[in-house]
């Protein structure tokens, strides 16, 4: 029995139908609810909790006059650029290159040490980072043992501490991506460049990096989107303080929605975060589609 051409084309997509349905239920559904709630005065308690009213773009207009919101946007951009685009990405690439050239024992020890932080539950990693940077924590104990001055890192440099903690926890993913990518680079290509007189850094910059361009873009997209959504690490270490000095957009959305009970305004902040993530995702997808030089 032969099916019409249109039916045969539809049958090709049948295996992915369950995945599409799951995405619609567990991804598209909450996103649409968030956008809808951001247009209401929904709250945790009171009349607005039971019968929220439609307020249109009022919550978004409120964002424009909220002094904390632009600060949160700036801190989120700094957090993503410092701990993901620069920190995790570059450190992961450096570790992958060094481990490829190191002895097997050294490579195994370094790889296990780096991956150990990544496999920890986020709440455990957050408490470990807090214990390290707190006033009586490990870092100050080490500095005191060396005769150096102590510092309340989570108060004086909250964003620096949070970014370093995020780099520590997330670098393993970039390292694994780049190790796999470097293993796919043909050895004969780099050997031919070496025979032509190219030095080590020249082979890396003009041969290796262009050949793993797709992996670099994919890794940047994934770690950027993951870092945009980091909440537990920031909340446990600083709770957005002091004086909103580490209040990223996920923290601001949580505070407004669940600490102050303003679900409508909190979901408006979350909706902006979704749009920022979508913009980053589209930019990276466009880079992936561009033809390689």
C-alpha cells in the first residue's frame, strides 16, 4: 500500500512527535504563561492571587522606572560575559589543549578535578563557594596563614566572587566540548603546517581554531544560555546583595515574584530574561549557519 507524498512526509516526522509534544507542554507552556502573567497584576496573596486583573503593559512600563532593573541587566551581562564567554570558554579551551599534550596521568588527574565541580549538585557547589569566600572561609584562612590581610569578599566584591564560583563550577563542560573537538582535528593537517614552517601558536590560531569553529559557537551558545539562568549560586552566596550589587535578572525576578509577592511584575522581569536569551540564541544560530572560510 502506497501513501500519498504528503502522508509519507508526515510519517517521517512521526518519531519526533513525542519530543515535540513534551517541548510544547514543559517549555512553550510555561513561557506562554509567563508572558500572559506579566500582563496582569497577579500576586501571591490577596484578591490578585485569586482573580488577577489585566493591566496590559503596565508592568513593563514599571520596569523602565525601576532603578534596580537596569542595574540587574548590566550585572547579568557582566556575569555572562565574565564567567561564561571569557571565563568558562577560554579556561575550558586552555585546559583541553594542555590536557591533550600532557601525560595520561596528569590529564586524568586534571580532568577528574575539574569535572568533580561540575557534577556536584548546584546547591552543594553554591554552599562550597560560600564557605570559600565568606569572612571566616577558606580563602581568608589561607591568606591569614600567609600573613596577608583578610577581606569580606562577598561584601566587598560580590560579583567577582560569584563569577569565579561560576567559572569553577562550569568550566568542565567547555573543557569536555573542546577535548572532543580537538580530537576530531586531523593530525596530518597540523603536521603538514608544521612541515611548512608554522610555529605552535600559528598552527593553533590558523589551523586548529578555524576547524573547531562550529564547536566554539555551539559551546558559547550553551554556556551563555545556562549562565543567564543561574540563580541558586547567586542566591546562596549573596542573595543579590549587598545593596543589589549582585542582583542579576533571575534574582530580581525571584525577589519580586516570591519575596514581595508581585507575580505579575516578577514574570515581566523573567519575560525580559527570556527575550535576552532568545536574542543570544538567534545570534549564535546565525553564526553556526554562516559558511566557514
